[in-house]
C-alpha cells in the first residue's frame, strides 16, 4: 500500500518536473519567436526608406507601391511562423528587384544615402539571422524533448505540439543579399 | 607574409644601416671604456703582484691566470653591455615594423608601459579584487582606420601555502613551526589585443577556453573570472569544443558569433596555437587575450653585433612574422569591413 502510494507520489513529481521543463522550453521558444518578430518588423520599417532612396531611379506603379508599403502592416498581422515565411518570400522578391536596380545604376549604389541604408539593412539582416538561429535552436530543443518516449505521452496529454522551424526562403538562399555585397549571410 | 617581408626588408635596408652605424658608435665607445678599465685593472694587479713578490718564477703562473681572469671578465662585461644596447635598439626595429605593416606613422611602442587598469576592468573578465596584474611592451597603432592596442599582460594571485619547518632549541631538541609561504599562481600570461569591432552590441559576450578550469588551482572560478550571463550552445561543433560562450543576450551573441565568424575564430588557431580568451565588449570593442605569446620574446630576439651576419635578416624576419600575426587576426576576423556600421 505504502509502496504503491510512494510510487504514485514519485510519478506525480516526475510529471510535474517534465511538465515544467516542457513549459519552460516552450516559453523560451516563444520568447525567441517574439524577438524574431521584432527584428522582422524592424526590417519592414525600412521599406519606406528604401523606396525613398530609389525613387529617382524607379517609378513604381501606384498599386505595386501600395503592395510594397503594405508589407509593413502585414508584418503586424503575422500570427505564426507560416505567415512570417510567406511574408519573407514577398520581401525577398522586392529586395531582388532593388538589388538589380543597384547593379544597373552605379551612381545609386555609390550614393552616401544608399550606402548608409545598405549598412543598416545588413545589420538588420544579420540580427534577423541571429534571431532565426536562436528561434530554431529553441524549437529543435523543444521538439526533441516532447518527441522522446515516454515524454511524448505527457506532451500529448497536456497538448504540447511540435513547432515549425523558420525556414529561409529559396530566394534568400540564392540572393547574395538584400542590397549590395553582404557576404556574411548564412544558412540555418 | 613572405612577400610583405621582402618588401619591408628592401625598404628597411637604409634604416638598418643607420641602426648599425649607431650601434657601432656605441660599440666603439663601450670597447674603449672597458679596455681602459681592463688596462687599469691589469696594471693595478701587476703592481700588487710585484709588491707581494708574486712575479718570481714559481708564482708567475698565478699572475698570468689573474690577468686572464680580468680579461675574460672585461670581455663578458662588454658583451653584456652591448647586448643591452642592442636590446634598446630593438625597440626601434619593432616600432618600424609596426609602422610598416599598419601604414600608420604615428604608431607607438612603449616598452615600459602596460595596459591600463581601466582597460582590464572594462573587459570585465578578470576579477581584479582577488587578482593582480602586470605588463609591459604596449603598442598602439591605427590599422585600416581601426585603433588597435597590444601589450604583454600577466594576471596572477598569491596563494598562501602552509608548511612546517623544523628548528632545534638550545638543548638540541627539535620543534616545528608553521610557516606561510606566498606562492605565485599565474592565471594568464600572454598578450592582450584590443581592436574596434565592426558591429555594435549592447552586452558583453565572453568566449572562455573550454579547459579554463585547469588553471584554477585553488578556489572558485568566480573568484578570478567575472564573466556573466548564461552559457550559450552554438552550432559549430569545433568552436564549441574550444570555447564556452556566455552572454546575457542570446540573440546578440548569435548576431556577433555568426557561423562565418565562428569559423574565422577557429582559423585563428593557425596563427596562434595557445589558449585564447575573447571578449566582445559593450559598444564596439573586441579584446582577445592570447596565452603564451609575448612581445617581450620579440624584444629579446636581438640582432647580431655584426651587420654582415646572415642572422640579421633571419632575426628581423622572426620579429616581423610574429608582429604580422596581430594584424592577421584582424584580417582573418575581417574586422575592417564596414558592412554593418560606418567606420567613423
């Protein structure tokens, strides 16, 4: 009787410890997700500046311009990592366009304003990359933990589900960088 | 490096002649001074020998021996003095090499200066409440618009070691007394290098050698090392084998320690094999402490007294190659690029 009671108490304690570990890993992951979100918003905040810097070289159609500027507001509406991935792909299309433009207009590439913007963008992209690596590291740790047997049973009972990694889009992998020469880019 | 050295040696030939002409002037003066001293000593010795009747057949051998000893002593004294002069002239060679590599004419080499206590405190790596530090051979130069400092640095503490000593009283009975000896334990002995970082950060990031605890002989690591933050596991396995990374901000640590930079830090091993402590300081400062490497060893690499000796080029090359390593670190880590922040 006492042995059975002791076993039950030990099991309850084990479940509590496992539950708390899962929760702590999940919270760390969500925290890194919100940091990633902040970094991405910082990136989208720069879009008007980029448009302003290239306006003498490229005339956007009103509709296209609206779509580009709306990337910022769409960033606020991102609910999960899939939304972020979709928006990221659109942003990369826009940046490839800017890249091409800077290649075609050397004076744009050499302008002080554009060069400063390029540095700011490089810094933001590096920060995004760091936030993505952090997020993915936490997702990996959390996903692995809740997949292990018998922890997966407890995870299932308490509704802990697997999270998706923040993938780099194909354009992002192919494009050397946003604007100009950013050779420190890395893949996850 | 070879190409750069050949370029330097060609450019430096005239200056080297100046250094040797300066040295030869000193050499002549020293030799003249010491030879006069030797003659005076020998004359005095001979006079004393004459007074003591030592110049007779049987004792004459002792007089020759005495004169030989005086001559050897004077030759040794001349050699020591000339080495000291060459050691002093070596300062200019090191300074000229630094100026050549960095292309900064205002570069300075101050053998008697050390890294300031503020710089070490600012690093927030070594706990100076329990540790003492010393150093010399401070170098300051501007390389690619980036101000760099190098200096020899030693961080140490004194450990009280208790031992028993046996004494004897007046009756010859033994008794023991406990004696405390202060034994010097070195935590770090090597070179401090500081440069401007090409990224801006808000928190310190520490890279501590994985086997650091080996150097702590007694006491808690925290008594000697003041790094803070959580340990961060990074993706590069080779890098993780070498360093433990601590920071209060994980994203920022990953921002600085990009996959490319971790690879570059691994590559520093090809330049310096020893243990390395790396601190990315709040703001835009980068500090690397290289265990075992000392500028003083380069100062002690003296040129031969004869300017025609093949050792002249060999020794200058040795000094050049080692000083070049400091700048190689800067180049390998690509700290000079302005991809992220304006240089000024």
